[in-house]
């Protein structure tokens, strides 16, 4: 008798429905990201859609996240690398910019001193 109950639960698990918050939490993303992915066709479409009640099949969501985790996305990887390289270059330029502003100070004056028109301090 217990075996039949277990088989029934497994069968129900393959068609169980979950909400957007659960779909997003499964992949550790925000609900807005999830809805965007559904809208663009990246994520599976809802199996059940009614007013204030949208649900996805857990099996389809699990397959989606499995594909996402095993598929390498070279476009996204290169975009992250490009962004990191630009940020690193900007930071290096900013650091160099701060050091070159001190180079224009005459005669060992500190940057806080201002020379008067006549040359005397």
C-alpha cells in the first residue's frame, strides 16, 4: 500500500505546478529576471495562466535550469570580461590622473600652498 502512495507522489511531482517566486528562487535570480526570461522566450512559458495565478510545471523549470547550468554562454562571458577590462582601465587611468596632478607643483610646494602673483608666499 505504501509503495502505491510513493508511486503516485512521484507521478504528481512530474506535473506539479510552481509560482514565479519559486522558479526564480530555484535559479537564485529575481522574479523580474524570471519574468523577463519568460517574456523573451528564454525560460519556459507558464502551463497555467489566470488572473493573479500563473504557474509553471516544475519539471520544465528544472530542465530549464539544468540547461542553463550546463550550457556555456560565450557571449555573456565575453561581455563580462569586456566590462571588467574597461572598469580596470578606467580605475588605472583614475589612479594615474591623481598622481600626475602633483607633478605640476613648482619648487617642492605642497598642494595646499598657493603662490601669489608676485612670486612670494
